[in-house]
């Protein structure tokens, strides 16, 4: 099980690069299009590896997961990232484990565990200590998008846990990316239009997000949820840790005492949430 946890952890760690790749290489003025271009090509690439169309009943479930876990989530994620500092968006997004615990009580009849709830609160506090800065100014639309994105992915995580045996992890990842990207692309084109022709940096940014940050990351994430359960969502707290570390390296800075305390809280919350979930 430890091997599964470590492999699953690679997904959130790769997601930690999303904010810097988006803001430094991709068109920030087109967040919806970036979300669609992150998802749809990645799904089509995975389809080439497993060219099989699932039964209609499975496709309907894949579409529901694709909407919540990819289409809506990617749209809200990049809108939040385009309007707020990454630290503030990450702190708001850290409510996801708490939401998953609560949603699980309704969708899969799994009663909330007190330790998991406390771990969720500790995770939010830890991420706040780690990534928030006094200069961060909340943007109302960005705040709503970050919270909405956390809610959307939480629902998608629970649905994967509930329907995890409707296909292989590769199949589930493939079709949620295809459906989510296909749903988001026309909306992006209508609202935002086409961005300027991409240069080399944009192409490298898209390549990183599509191949490693999406196709591979979502495959190990979906596989992990199927084996660990929805408590794998606590591993997502690693994403802001990696994002903060990338920022610190780029600026040549070192963590402050408050940030070290935040990291300790995040690690403790992650360990408690996943271990209790496996016993639950």
C-alpha cells in the first residue's frame, strides 16, 4: 500500500508546477482555453495507448466525472490562477479533503471520521502558513472560482471512488479527460476566442501540462483513488508544498519558521487523513 501511496503522490507533486507554468508560459488572458488544451489532447494521447470505446453505461459515468473532475474544475482552477496569487488560490483549494469527507457521507454512506475532519482543518491551516503572504489580496471572482474548483474536484474524486470499477484506471483517465476537454473547448472559444499563435515557450508549457501534469498525473491519481479510496484526496495537499518550493528555488529564498510549521502540519494532516481513511 505504501508503494501505491507514493506513486499516487506523484500526481499532486506534478500539479504543483501548474501555477508557475501557466503564469510564466501560457496565455493568462485565456484561462478556459488553457484548461481545454490541457485536457483534450492529453485524453486523445491516452486513447492512442488504449483505443477502446467503453459501453454506454460506463461512458455516461465517465462523462459525469469528466465534467466535475476536469471540465468544470480546470475552468475554475485557471480562472482563479489568472486573478489571484497562487498562494491564496492554493489555500482556498486546500478545503478539498474536508469537502470529500462530507460528500462521501451522502454519496457512498461513509460516516465522517473525527480525525479526518481535524486533519482536513489542519491541512488548510498548514497550507495557509506555507503559501499565504501578507500582500495577498483576495479577488471576489478568484475566490469563488477557487472554492468552486475545490468543490467540483471533490465531487469528481468521490465519484471515481464510487464508480472505480467501471473500467481500468487508464480508461477512466482517458475518457474523463476527453469528455472534460470537449465540454470546455467550445465554451472557451465562444467566451475567449483564439489566443495569439503559440511560440516556443507556450508550446513547451502546453507540452509539460498535457503530458506530465495531466496525462500521467491524472492516471496515477485515478489509479490511486481506486486502490486507496477517496481519502487519497489528502495527498493533494502536496501540490501547494511543491508550488511553494518551486517559488523558493526560483527566488533563491529559504523557508521561514512559519512555513516550516505549515509544512509540518500539511505532512501530518496528509498522513493522518490517508491512514485513517484506509482503516475506515
